[in-house]
C-alpha cells in the first residue's frame, strides 16, 4: 500500500486555522499535540482530516521570515488544494454564510462544478462537486 498521509499548509496561527478547517470546512481535528521545532522551541503538531478519511492536513504555524512570506502563496498563486463534496450547492452556500472568500463564480466544467476559494492563510482551493446531468 502506498498513500499520501499528510500535506502541510503553513498557517498564520494554529487556533484560527483549526477553526477554519473544522468549523467552516467540516474537517475533523485528529491531533493537536505539543511538539518541538528542530532547534528545540515549542510548537504544536496539528492534523485535520476530512470526516470520511483520506489525506490529512498538517497545519504548521509559520515560523520565521521565509515561512511568513509563503503564507497564502505556497503554490505560487495557483490552485493547489482541492476539496471534493457531494452536495456542491449546499457546501458553497454554507461556506459563503461562514464568510469564506470566493475569488471566482461557480461554474460547470467537464470534471464537475467548481469555484475557487481562499483558505485561512490565503491559499487557493477548488471546491469541487458532481457535474450537473443533462436535463437537470
């Protein structure tokens, strides 16, 4: 078996990021444990994961100038993260009501409905839903 266990997203602050991923996106907080940086300073090991499993997200609070500069630009302005949902319209409306910033309007693509939003750090995500069937 081979799978991607975690991906890291650099965030401005742990608790704000946990709130966004758990309360807004509906992820589960899997772990929030004290840890140490490579040079012995305190940090936290914070992992969130979609409720039905899959690859988790390690929320890493920016540490140092280089990481602060990477906030919101971890993939050079591209959409770098993709959140697939079963009910696109419901997820979109729930996220809008929670104040999520959308940078495009929803549109239909061959691979499904899509709209681009920003996470708590300013990274671009695609919210993806099933494509509309002909005649709907």
